[in-house]
């Protein structure tokens, strides 16, 4: 079952979040005034591509190509639904 999130959306990290690599945590994180969200490797790879220039469809294609894994769409779209619900991304 495919998650519902428009592939034509052009996501970026929402304010007040700041996306960065955190050396002490050895992972990508989202920083915000009240704290920090540690991201798993997959979430970090997706969010680092949310630059306000790539569409969701382009992000999916790029991830499938980079990691040589076909059919990542459902997982990536599910992440976008969750991230959108948490306010992490703006479209």
C-alpha cells in the first residue's frame, strides 16, 4: 500500500528546525529550540535532499539510484507523511 504524499511536492526542512550532521551523535539530527531529534540513516538520507529544489519523485529516484535499491517509493512516501505530520518539512 502506497502512502499518500504528492510526488510533485518540493519539500524543504521547516522552520524552526535545522538539519545537520552531529558528530557527537554520529548521525544526522534535526535541531529545534526545545531540543534535538536523532534521525536514523534512512531519514537522514531523505532529509538531506529536502533542499526546496528537488521534488519528492526526484528524491525517490536519486535514492534508488544511489543505493541500487528499486521500489523505495512506498517507504520514502511513508516517511514524508510522517515528517509532514510532525512539522519537519515545508512544501
